[in-house]
C-alpha cells in the first residue's frame, strides 16, 4: 500500500484551530442567519461532517445543532434520531411512541429539512437505530429519513440488525448503514459477512474504533471495501498495544492515522462521507463545540495542505 503518511505539525494545528474557534465564538448566530451565511466543509474534494452525538454534552435541539454547524462551518451531518423526533413532537412516554410514529405527519420533518438546507447543511444519515422496532416503525424510519433528505438510516452492526434492516432498505430504495465499535478486534469478525445479507447494507466504518481494537491501519478496510462504505467516523485513539490501550485522545495527540485515511479518500476521489465523532473528554475551560471546531480545522489542514 502506498505510503500516505502525512506529518501534521501539532503546533500549527493548535494555533490555527484556536484562532478559528475564537473568531467564530464572537460572531452571534443571529448574525450568521441574517447574513444568509452558508457552510461548506468539502475540503479538497473530501466531505467533512459530524455526527450530532458529538454535542451530547450541550443543549441539542435541532435549532442548537444547526447553530453549531453554522459556527463550525459544517455542511453535512449524521443526525441522531432523537433530535429529529423531538423536533417532530414525539411523546416522552415510551408506551405512546409506537402509536405516534405510525400516525405522525411528515410535515415537521419537511420543516426540519428546509431549515437545515436553507443554511447549506444536509442530513446524509439519520441514526434511528430501529432494528428492534416493529416492521411498521421501521417503514416509518425509512420514510422519515427520506423526507429529511437522508440516503439511509444507521444502526449498530450485528446479526439481527444486518439481517433485518437491509431488506427494508431494499424495499424503500435506500441503504442501511452499520456502525462498528470494537467488534473487529474479535478474531472471527468479518465485515463481509454482514454486508452479504443485503446489497443495500453499507458500512458506517468507525476508523478510530477499528484502530483501537485491532491496532491495524484503517486503510486496509477502506481500500478493500470502499464501495460498501457509506461513511467513516473519525476520532483519535491509542492503539491496541499502547499504554493506555484503545483510549480516546484529543485530536493530534493519539495514534489513529486520520491523515492517511483522509488523503487516501482524496487521492482516489471516493465519495465517502467523513464524520467527526467527538468522544474524548472535553478539557477544562472548553466545551464540545470548541473541540468540534478544532477537529474540523484539523481535517481542513490535512486536506488543503
């Protein structure tokens, strides 16, 4: 495999990201809307976005998420299903949620999509994670995702979910996208096994979790399965044999070869979404939004150097 090693200056990264964070922090979001500001996080042909789980430690209404995207310059996201459903008015009582899903109008989802798209932010995946829902609720999940402009829904990888959701994805002309944690660290694990259950099954390949669990270069999987990878979760971790092992780290301080993977996608022009997933502990004096902005700048530095 061609050596795509990219030596990023950590000092340069920290300096530029700090400047970007400070500049955006002093621009009121109301002004961003008033100026008609739109975002574009396609850097050097690679689409950089985020999973909205990254902001879980902060207020996370749909309006909050859009605000964070505008501040960070993010133009594409994997939206957590609870954010979408709360915007649409889902009841908090779980016993009432099934009936709500089977009767709710799609009007609020149309409104949500319009609100994001008007600001230049697209929703490429919705994480409804519905594999244990009823058949009717799974149909609802795909219908809602389509109305939101997403190309599919995502779920955690596993026998039940991969066997079940792929068939629904085929029915709706969409894709079912599966996310890995540390499962690839098991000797008998195979991505191909889960993909074989349906041609509509795709991967939400978590390169950080893969590296942390196996110690292997994520590009081995990206090169092999790029045509079945819909999106990649980006995070920085230590490797399997490091001390501490398999640990989330602030970007630029871990060992995950993020730059190699981004440069591989850039070189081959593979249309794979790359989503920041903020999982390391937020440093004192910071917050998740400031850290996401740093991660966006990290990717931009790599792809525009």
